[in-house]
C-alpha cells in the first residue's frame, strides 16, 4: 500500500470519527466544518482554510469563532461557478482578490455532486503535502469522500435544525390555537423571533382594519408611506427583500396571511451586507403563516361576537326609536348610543328643518368656528353624492394640519333624499376600524327609517290638527288645547270671531275671493297671537283664538286690536264681530260652557251693530 493510499485510509478514519464524535451537535453545520481543520493540518500541514457554505445561490464563509457575531461577506455563486467549468480544484478565483480575509488563500475546491447544487467551496493556503497529494490517483477518491461527507453533514444538520424549528413552531402554534387574544398571539410571535434571530431587528406592521383593543406598540399599514417592497409583500403574499440604502440595512418582508386575507407584515432588518439564510427565511415564513391563521381565527371569533353585539345594538336602538319619540329625543338617544359604541371625541347631527340644515344635537366643538372645515367638507360631499364618508387621515384630504383626523359621516336618507347627516371625529388617525364604519351605516340607516316614520306621523297629525285652507288649527285640536289651558292656567281668554256679511262677499265676489279673505284674516290673527296661544277655524267663516295666562285687561286690549285691524288688512274690506270670555282663579268656567258663553257674547255683538266685540257677562 502506497503512502497516499495509506493517507486516504487515515483520512477516512478521521472523517468517520468526525461523524461519530459525541461532542458535536447534529444541528450545527459550522461546528463540523471547524473540526475539519485538525484533519487538514494533520494530513496536509494546512493551517489556513475557509469554508464557503452555499446558501440560496450565495456563498457565506463559515465562522471559525462561535462568539463571532460579525456579518460575513456574501459572494454570488453565479459569479464563482465559471471558474470551476473544467476542474473542481482551481487556483483562487480572481473575484476573491479584493477580500482581505482570503488574501493568503491559494486554491479553491468545489464540493458538488453531479446535477446538484454545491454544498460549498473550500479555500485553502496550499502546502507541499497538498500539492503532492493533489497529483495522486487517491485525490479523486478523497474529493468524492469529502464531498459526500459535507452533503451528509448538511442534510443531517438541516434535518436537525428543521426538527428544532418545527418543534418551536408546533409549540407556538399550539399556543396560538389555545387563545383568541390577538395581543397574546402577536406578542408570542415576536418573542419567538427575538429568541431565534436576536441579532436582527423585528417590526410589526398591521393592516388598518385590525381591532383597536391592541396594546402592543405596532405600526399600522399605510399605502401612501410604506416602502415598495413592503407593499409588494402585502399585495402578493410572498416574501420580499430590499437593500435599503437610505436606512443602511437589508430588509425582509414576510406577509402575515391567513386563508382569507393578509393581516400585516413582519418586517425584519439587518446590516447592509447581511444575508438571510434559507433556514431563517423558511422559519420566518412558517411562523408568519401560523400567526396569520391564528390571527384570522381570533379575528373571526371577535367578528362573530361583535356581530351579535352589533345586532343587539341595532335592535335595541330601532326598538327605542320607534317608541313614539320625537325627532329631538331621537338625536339625544342616538348620540348616547354612538358615544358608547364608537368612543368618538366629537359628534354631531345636522338635520333639515324647513329646507335648511340645522345643528340638532352636538358636542361643544361643533358650535365653534374650528368645526366649519369639517361641516363644509361634508356638506360639499353630500351635494354630489349620497355615499357615506370614511376618512382615516383628514389632514391629507385638506392638505393642512387639523385637530381631528379620523372621521365618519353618514347621510340621513329620507325618501331617497339627504335630509341631514351624522358625523363622528377622533384626534388619532386610523382610529375607527372599517367594521365600525359599517355598523354606523346600519345604525343611521335604521334610525333614518324611524325618523321618516316620525316625520310622516307628524305630517299626518298636522293634516288632522290643521285646517287645509287657513292653516289654522282644526276644531278638534282647539277643544283639547282649551281644556288643557283651563287645567294648567288660572287665567286666560277665549275669543270667538265671525266675519260680518261673509255671505255677501261670496255672492258678490265669488267663493274664491271669500276663501282669500279667510286666509288674510287667519294670517293676521296668527301674526298677532304669535307664541302666546293658538288660532283655530271654528267652522265656516267663524274663527277662534285662545290665549292662556293673560289678564282680563290684556284680553280686552287684544280683542280690541283684532276688531280694529281686520278692516285695514282685508281686501275686499270686511269687519268682524266677536265674543270674548275670560277666566281667572275666582271665576273659572266649566270647559263645556266656555264655547256656549263665547257664542252668546258673539250673538250679542252681531245684534248690537257688528264690527265690535262683547265680553260675556258685561
């Protein structure tokens, strides 16, 4: 047996000992590479070598010192591969001349099986023993043996590393599925990453539709300000990488995705020349996917609970709003419901009355000039569209700093027309989640139906309570009003009017002119009485006025003005006759008698010359 054959046999023995060494750990490829040095030194007197491990089309030097946390220079395999076109052992490639750590290296050895990716490249500082062995027939066997060994070590360490990763993933996945708390899910994901890659920075970017209950300090995803690689990862659902020269780092973006959607981005960054290994990328991707599925389950659980709560809120609100509440009471109740459900800092309702938008129920802010920028913006929007407004950052809409950035505004639609709107505000951008926006739409929609019903009921009641021609109150409403006035006030007046010679007006000028005269007198009465009392049409050409809580003297003064003014404002000119009855604490008439007494006084006024009033009992 030749010396070289014996050397090969000794090398095989040493390499077998390397594999079976109990002190080595199966999950540390670098440790196996480091213990090759004594073997090379023993058999070839080689004291200087570097192993370049092939990772995802790049070559990374294996660290000699386990405590070395420095970033190793990455070399492209595509740039090195042409040097090994004819031989697996070559002189050091020219490409490596610029690297100080390789300046003493002379030879490069490619460890690659046929039709497989290389496991790595071994750089050595050649010796006479090496050169002599290189020329022997045993060298080919040695190269094949070393190549097979490194492939086996790589496979074993990968399996062990993957086993460890899967064990960690199983453990955290088990935790994910045991909780519906989003904070716990995200916090444990971050803790696991920090233990696995303590030398890298980890940031969490969540989509804007996440619930506001989160207590972790996370960044919300914003299309307008995110980096292109981050947006690409969010849209495509795939890992993306970026050499961020402006931030002086290398960045990896891993989408946190479930089966239905992508919920955020796990952004991991290292030094500019850092290279993410295949194992790191696989672990990060699987962890992000496990977190995404857990987030989705927690989100669906929250959504189901919230939907139940939302339905209860809508049902409760609809029930209350349909309990014969007037419009003002509805707005007060709705304000309390919105404050309880959405926690806005400011809220207001605008509602049309007689064709004009008026502030119905609002926080103090909307009575200030600072609120005008919001109300003007919303009103301008609703002049061209019925679509609700959902704005996460209002300052960008108006291109200036504002007090409140988050805004939701929902139109109040009645008979498919905008009759007003509700707006809620918050200082923080992106404060209101989209779920709240949909709930508020539903709440205002149901409230709009209740308001429409109330308005319709009021209109119907108005038709019942008002005379169609004169717009004065009807006789039935007058009866109720007088009866209530007698109960509530110790004094007051009731005035019954008849238009003198009204039949002659109709016969001479026609019934249309007669109707116009009735309207003229009715308008004058309404203007003179104002809010003191009410005016009503008693029947035919007879009208009535009831003013509670006035003295006898004032009642006579008002009655005299009525009689005096009517000939001046009517065309054709007419006069009126009237009967006046007053009451006070000492002499309070019975409700049933007040009308007959006023009628008696009116009869006396007619028979005593007309164009006058008579006080009952005088």
